[in-house]
C-alpha cells in the first residue's frame, strides 16, 4: 500500500507540473524568501535539506518577540560531504543510460543549520518555490521539486512531516533520521528512509548489554525525538531482558553549562560502570568536553550509530576515555569515484557561491578576505573527515536515497509514457544498487535493519580504529540476529577483561535474594535461608544458590558415550570371531577333530555363544519396559543354552571313556538323540522359569533417586526377586555341575582331552561370575550395568577361546595331526 501511495503521488506531481499553466494573478510572499545554497535546475529536480552549518544565530522577531534564526555559522564538513555525495549520485544517474534515459535530474540543496525553524522554512520553499512573486494558486501549484532528501536529524524531519502539505504531496526520504516514531504510516504516509529505524537498534543494544551480564546501567540521551524515543525503546527492551536502569539523563547542545555539569555529577555518583549513550554527535561533544575536564575514566561506553564511528571523536586525544567503546553502526560501504569527485570541489566552480568559499576556508583553515587562501591548495593532499572515504556509512545512505527517488521516477515516467492505467498502482520501490545490495522498503517505509558491531581499538600505527567484531541483521531468525566474536573485543581502560556492572553481586550458596525497598529488582541483599525453605520434588534438587529447584540429571549407560561404545565393539568382535570359527568348522566338518565329541553340539554351542555376545547389547541404552524384560530373560536363556551344550559335551567325554572299557555299552544310553534331548530339556526349564517371571512380576524401568542426591539413576528393577534369583541360580547350578564333571574328566587319555579345556573354560566362567557379585553390588549407577556386560563378555570369550582355540590351532597350523590315525595312535600309546 505504501508503494502504491508514493507511486501515484509522484505521477500526480509530475503530470501537474507539466500540464497546469501558471496563473496570471499574483500575490506577494509573506516574509523573507529562502534560497538554496547549492542548486542546478534541470528536467526534474530533487530537493535536499542538510545541516551544513552547526548553528544559526538568533534574532528577535519584530512581531512575535520570539527568537528567529538568521545567519548560519560554523560549517560542518560532514554535512557538506553529505551534500556533495547527493550531487555525486545525481551526476552519476545523469550519466547513466539505464536509469531515467533522456531525462536529466537537477537539485536544490538547502541548509537547515541544525534549526527546526529553518528546516521547516527550507521544506516550504521546496514545496512552494522561493520566488518573491507567487501565483494565486500558490497552495495547489506544482512543487519546485518532486522529492526531498533529508533531514539528517529526527526532530527536524518530524517537524517537516508534521506540515501536512509537505508530507501528503511530496515524497520525503531521509538518510539519517532514525526515530522509530517516523514509521507511523498514518501520520507520515509519504515518508521513507534508507537508514534502519531505532526500533531495531534499541533492541540490539539491549541484547548486547544482556549478553555481557551488565544488568545495572546508566543512560544518556539527546533531549530530542531521536534520543527520547531511542532510549524509551531501549528501556522497554532492557526491562524484558532483566536489565535495570540506574539513571537516565537528557542533554541538548543548546543547554546551559549547568545542565552538563549536573549530568556529570549523576554519572560520577552512579555505581553503574556501563553507560548507554543514545545521543546525537552534536549533543554528545559538549558533554564529552565536561567529562574530559573532570578526568572521569573507567566507564564502559555503549553507543548508538550517531557517534560510534565519528572520526573526529576518535582522533581527539582528550576523548581517550572512550577507548573500548562498543556500539552498532550502519553497515559500511564503498563508493567508486566518490573521493575523486570530493577533491575536485573548488570555489571556482561557482564564483558567486559563498558556501564553496566558506568550505575552502574551513578545510584549509585560512581566509580569502585576509590572507592565506589562494585557491591553489589541493584537497587531494588533505587528510580530514571530508576527504576520508574509509567510513562511508551515512554517505552511502544519502547515495541510496537519491537512487530510490530515481528508480521511483523511472517507473512512474515509464508507466506514464506507455499510458498504463493508474489502477496498477504496484510500482516496485525495491531495486538493486551498483554495489549489489538489494534495497527493499517494508510497509512502514523502513529498510531491513543491518548493523555492524564496532569496537574502538588501537591500530598498528598507534591510531584508533573502528574494529568490526560482529553484526546485527533483523532479516534473520531472532536467535541468529546478533552475532559477534567476544575474543576480538577490548574494553574500557584498554583492558581485555570484561567490565562488571551489576547493582548487587550474585548471592552465595545458602542465601537468597531480598529486594531492597524502593530500589530496582537488580538491587538486593543476600540473606541466609530461614525456616521457610521448601523441599524440592523427588525429580528435582536445589541449585548452588539454593534458591531454585532444577531437574536432576538422568544417568544410564548409552551407546554414545565412550564406555558404551567400547563394550559394543567388544560384543561385535565376539560375534565376528564366533562366526569365523563356525565357518572354519563348516569347511572342515568331515575332519576327525571336528567330528570328535559330537560336531552337532559344537555348532549349537557356537550359535549360543553368538547369542550371548549379542544379548549384552540389550543392557546398553535407555531402559524401557521391553528392554528390561528382554535383557534378563535373553541373558538367562542364552547362557543356559550355552552351558547345556558344554554339559552335553562333558558327559559325552565321560561316556565315551567308559565305553572303551571291556563289556561296557554305556554310549547307547547317551547317543546323539539323548544329547539333543538333554540340551532342549535343560533350556526349556529356564524358558519356563522366564515365562513365569515375566507373567507374574516382570522387570521394569526404575528411577533410582536414593543413590545420588544430584542425579537420577535410570535402571531396570528385576520385579520379582524370586524369579531373578531362580533364573540366575539355575544358570549357576548348571555351571557348577559342568565344572565338576569336566574336572573329573580332565585326566582322561589325549584323544578325549577336550575335557581339560572345558575345565579351564568353566573355571573362568565360574570365577568371573563369583567376582561379579561383589563388583555388581558395589558399583554405582551406570557402572553396575557395565560390570554385568563385562562379566557376560569375559565369560563368553573364555568359553570360545578355551574350547575352540586348540581345535582351530590344529586345523590351521597342524593339519597333520587332524587324522584319525594320529588321534588313535596317541590313544594306544597312552594306554600302554
């Protein structure tokens, strides 16, 4: 809607200026006419208002008896540079074949002299023309310009906009008026700006102050629309961030010296070590002079864009106490060709222009009327804020404002020439600059808020530089808007130590905050806790300050921590080794060493060992109902299956030896069928016990709150203690039985010496699980589960290596011993 209003507005202005004839009737202008200080009229003219002079001398009005500004004094090189940048942009557009082809832009530049009255007078002159004789349709005639760029300050700009005739009929675009109040489209429908609104800067400053922990700050502001609205927005954002304001002082450059001394006393008596200065450069300098005279140091200054990149302040030795200042500045830019244009300005360009002569005298500190100035001086050899193009932050906004007007005029004229219906009304005010930046105005007439975070630091040559340490971008998500590198920053007093600015230090443990009566919430006393303490819930515990309940840390053995990863790796290694042994046995399944002692039991034992290794994984991870039930039952069944196979092999060894005795037929009672039945039966008993356990009272996840005060142990409760010990006791009973039988068979002949290795494996198995019990009981938290997994893995590796490693050795390295003759021969010789 804003785009449409401006586009149609300009269309009406251009058409009105071309087709409405001048009236033959005349009337006289009331008062003295205002004239531009720099002008060049062409096809379409653009007006501009800058405060090229710092002050205006006042004279009493003869009718109203009120002071009236007359003569302007003290030329401001910075504002003069703005004016020249404005002219540079217009000349660049006139030389362009892409933008406004066939149309040349002219300009009329007025000097407001930092006076609201002169700013309004300049605006009315641009609206109505400055001739002494006016037409009788003076209030409805075509304005002298089609748009106005300026003013540099918020208060004069607001005053211009309050003149309804100006704002409703001429597009006004400011390069430096940042007051958030100007975003009101109902009051200022034709106002735009190329500099971000203070709405964003105020919030960015509050976020910055909050990040550094400065909860107790003072503020100094300009007593103007810029300072008052800026600090009001900052204080609102600061309150939301938990920041307290100790004092808020307002000054204006025209204030008496007593007001600056009063502000100085407030700063001196204040306890805040951080001062946020949302103040214009012109209002800040008198205050800085007073601070320098009284040698006030040790304050961390946080500045707004108005002064934070002022080269004059940085190069003034008396203001060295500003070292370490930090603040947001408008994003810097480069303008190719601007310096050459600036240094080519010369009084000879307009011999009758007194402003150019005054500029020359100010730049070279000389005078044409007396002596010193000859006109042969060279601006290119001069080093001051006028010729310096390293900081073109605001100059680029002037440059952008001119291009915004030119692009809008370009679209208006294009549609007018092609007789486009005005109902289209959606002329695009967005455009791309030569620098590649995309300019887009929102519904309030504001651009995207982008700032550089700068820090005052010494350069290598000893001078002071504005170090770019971060940025703020309102187009990003809220949590990403403010980004900076704190390690690159220096602070007040040339220190790398972050200043502390709090009303009260944090309360030590065992005490609580008690807000001091009549003071902000940031100021409090620390008093010991009394009987009014309340206990935290079971899942919470008190923080170090003992003033809040915080959630306890939940602990369990996870896959992501190092201990869990290591146990997983060993589990997979066990599965891999078991698979390799199984594959090796399958390839040599017809050899005597594999067929001896029932190869079927050997393969079943290898399968059960794989399950033993895998069941250890169920103990890792966050306990759930399913994982708790699975881990204990899987462990009980797989280990009983494994022990049943070993027990079967042990019995086969004993029976086989008995069958070699004369008249013995014992093997027919424990053949392959009986061996399978024994394994199935023994395992089935364990399975039935597990089913009963899960049916009656299964294991479940449990939060152990009693072991630690500060954390919760998440573990599996066994549910039925009887079921747990029945499963574990049955496994232990089979293990002891297997060990006893293997022990008795350990000295049988060599061809039956598998019993010796079974004895070793069961000895390891029993030793591991006997030592597991005290270790399990004494291990805290997740280490309890780790001990259990360790026992499973060690006992599984013991069975695998003790029973199968000797056979693998013969198969791979001693194949000559893997013959029936060799094994029988050993038996015969041993029998003799």
